[in-house]
C-alpha cells in the first residue's frame, strides 16, 4: 500500500470538500445530530406553531366592527357561551381526578409480578385504540333505556325504571373515564415502576407496614408523575367533543367549549369567534397546568426544606 492509499492520506488528498461541513459545525459548537431534528421542528412549526399564532391573531379580527377585543367581550357577555366554561369544568375535572385516583391502586398492584399482566394491559389499551367516537357509539346502546345496563339492573330488582345516563353530563363523563383511564394508568405505571423498591424495603425494616410504606415513601416519590398525569388527563378531557355531541346535550349542560367553537365555525361561519373560543380554552388549560405544576414545585420545595 502506497502512502497515497492510506486513509489519512486519502482524506487529505480529498481536500476540504469532505471535511468542511463537519469542521465548520464542530468549530461553531454545533452537533451534527441536531440536524436530524430539523424535519420534526419544521413539522411543528408548520402544523402547530403557525396555526396557533394565526388563530390568536384571527381572534382579534371580528367580523363586525366592534374593536379588537369585540369577540372576547361578546363571549364573556353572553351567558350561554360563558356557561360553556363551567360545563367543561364540570365534565373534565371529575373525569380527570377519577382517572388519576383510580389508576394509583391498580398501578401499585400491576407493578409487581401479577398473573395475566399482559392480558390486563391489553384489555386496558383497547379503549385507546377504539377511539372516542366508537366508544361513544357503543355506550349509546349499552346505557340507553333498553340497553344491557338498565335491563340487568331492572331484572335484578335494583331499579324500577331505567336510569337516565344519556344526553346529559353523566354519559359524557363515563365516556371520558373509559377512554381516559387506560392513558392515566399507563402513565402512572411507568412512573411507579421507576421507583426503587429498595426504598420501600428499607422502610419495612424500620417497622413500616404496607400502608405507611405507600403513604410516606411511594406516594411522595410518585407525586411528580401524578401531577403530569393529571395535567395530560385534564387536557384530554377538557377538549371533549365527540362524547359531548353524541352522549350529552350539546344545547344544554353538555355545551362545552369545543362544541361552542365547532358550532360557531361551521354553523355560523364565524371563524374569528371560533378562534376566540379556542384561545380561551387554551388559556384555561394553561392556567390549570401552571397551577398544578406550581403546587408540585411548592410541595417538593417544602419537603426539601423540611429534610434540610
């Protein structure tokens, strides 16, 4: 092998063309792997950031000459539109809280070696794969006056007449629980699986029973994960639309923000007002998320201070 055939010599002979980009990026402290994130960043910019900014700008351009804040004034001045905020909270908040609280004991049990664990996880994932529309369509038959649920209760003599579980907030919340609980459970299970069991074993050697181990060791370590799980569950429930339309009363107690935005856009063709409702919904979600994460930070700040 001659000198010109060696790898070092061939790289030198090739000139700066092969090495210029790498060297320039290295000299500027740029990792070439960051270039791989450009397609994803472009996708987020085109399909998320730009539409969001455009929606915010559009909300300040009402169809009628009522000023830049005219849509917001109209929304909060209309009792029916303003009430959609309360309706959304009445549905989303209980559903999110129930999903998170119900996921904790099941995640604690499924954390260990349980027979049929894969089957249980598969059953819990099925509602996510079905989607809210198909689940809502199934609940129309299952929870209806002549559905299986009411017929079983009436046959057992537990009720004398069918329960009204549809076309109100109950049907919407049941749909959110069915579709949202698997999501909350999987998140909680992932967080609790990251807790070292040796810490609970250490508490057991000091005389702590199972309940005290969970309350004083597991739960404090699980709180950050539960806060994130609640935020994501609340956002999913707060943006409810198919269930509110199919199982609730869109013109009554199930007139949530998503329904109000859709009706305004596709029935009244007032897209600036629909953007206004969407911006208000996003602002409320951000406020709730900020409050929950703020409480989590204060909780851990207090815990750290106390330990110090």
